[in-house]
C-alpha cells in the first residue's frame, strides 16, 4: 500500500511537470523568443518525463495485478 501511494504521488508530480512543458512548448511566444537549444532541451525533458510516466504507470499496473492475484 505504501509503495502504491508513493508511485501515485510520483505519477501526479510527473504529470504536472509534463503538462507544464507541453503548455510551454505550445506557446508560440516561447518558441519565437527562446534560443533553439532551450527549445530542444525542453523537448528532451518532455520526452524523459513521458518515459518516466510510462514506467511509473507500468509499476502501478504491476502492483494492481499482484493485488488482484493475491485475493
């Protein structure tokens, strides 16, 4: 139960960070003003957040499956 709560909190944080990056990258003003290196970095970080989010979701799914099997 503790691990599930920790993963759920981590997932919420990842989703917030990811949404913030998506909004920033969707802002035409940011894209027009920011240097290309910064935009590329933001895109890389968003991709890393996507990967981390998928891993946490997978871990939560595995915990849920173990919980169902244990019943």
